[in-house]
């Protein structure tokens, strides 16, 4: 990246990037729902600073022939219902249901999930569970 004579003489942009990475690391350690991403400090080779990028594996729900259109609202809702039906049939925390949880969490906005969970707790969820 940039040559540095004195390791403490970082440019303002380098200081900002390091501070930002440290903050992300702190937030990641505090969050229980954080994805498994490791942030590492930059390595130095001679006078050059070499940064390692974390590996992030992004996945979403597979294509479903029942939902061929771009609008995935119904797909999201169906996966949410499938997950809770699976949980009701096989018990809470059943590993067979994990794929459905992964699918609906990838497709549905968080606000919808929060609202649906609240509705289920209050007994007013509109879907067939």
C-alpha cells in the first residue's frame, strides 16, 4: 500500500481505516448474532503495509419454482411459515429446520420478521401455522 518510514507515522486515511476495523471488531465481539468474520491487523513486510481481507461466504435461499417472479414477498412469507411448521412438528431447535430458518432470514426484511414474531406471541398471526 503505502511506504512508511516510521510505523507510527500513519496517514490520516490509514488511521481512519484502522480505527474503523477496530470498531467493527469490537461490535462483532459484542454481538451474539454476528457472522463469523475475522478482522486482522495489517501485516508489515519491510516498509510496506499489507492488509489481509476477511473471507465472507454469502448465501441466500435457492431458487424455488413456486416463485418465478422477481418479487419474493410470497417466497419470504412461505419460508417463514415452513420454518415454524417444521419447528412445531419436530421440536424447537431441530437441525432439519435450520435450512428453512436460513432461507427466510435471507429473504425477509428484519422488520417483517420482528412483526410476525410479535404477532405469533400475541396469537394474531395471519398465516397458517
